[in-house]
């Protein structure tokens, strides 16, 4: 049977040869704090700060002290493609490497692992929203431009670009956030949407 957080704390403290009262003072609590946690179940769960300090000092996994298990990262393919925020670039979609992305972050963004890929932005036509060198997490399952306008990776002929798409009946406005670049209107059937940009990583 797995140890309770109280049992794990008591065992680790004994192995380290340190009293619960001393540990309580170390984490900035009164000296009876951890004894009450062990004997009375008060508090019911150790707060995150106190739990982290104790885990570091006692060389324990935080999960042993009651933390929720950490979810594994998802290995997302990072493609050797620079989607142009400017004139389109010829696509060369090959795997550069995989990049770990927290599963919880992907879930919050509404992306399934099978539909995720990373690409790099090239050019300044989407500035200040996107800058040259930014990385985008793309949801390839979301390919239908929304009425409010959102940023998508698109393909026209053999060129790849990243633009804000706004549907207008039988056409789509291909909009650059940089005011120095014109807005194009393209027939919906002539545009291939690769996926929607959901998350941005900017290298400072």
C-alpha cells in the first residue's frame, strides 16, 4: 500500500534525522505545524510553497507529499519550415526535431497531440503580433477561418505564409497586421489552410 503524505513526511524526516518542529520552522511555520498535519490532518493538504520546500530539503518527489502527479510533455514535431510573414516561401516540410510541450498547455489551447506542429515565422508583415523568429504551435485540425479573424498558416501554390484570415463570402481577406502590407482578397477555393496558430513562443 502506498504511503500517505503524512507517512512519507514522517519517514523522510526520521531518515534525515530532523524533527518535525525543526522542519516547521524551516518552512516559516510555527513549530507545531507539521505535527498537526501528521497527527490531526490539519491542514488537509500541504500548500504548494511548503510542499516544495520540504520536498527539496528531504529529497522527495512532491507527489509523495500530496502534489498531483505531473503530466508528461508531448513531443511535438518541429518542422523545418519558415512560414513567411511577408511574401510566401516555398514549403519544405521535413521534420527538424521534436520539441516537448506540456500536455496541460496543449489541452488549455484545445489542441490534440496528433494535430500539433511547430513552425518558425519569417519576416515582419505580421508585426507587431508576430516577429521574425517567433515559433508558432499550429493546430492542423482547425482549418476553417472564423468570422472574427484569426491567424492561420496557409499555402498558395507551393508557398507557405502566416496571415490573419477573415472570410468574406466566396473570398477570404488575407490580412497582414503590419499596416505597411496590403490586404489581399483570395477566392476561398484557391486557398489551402494548413492550420490555425494557437500559441506563440517568442525568443527574447
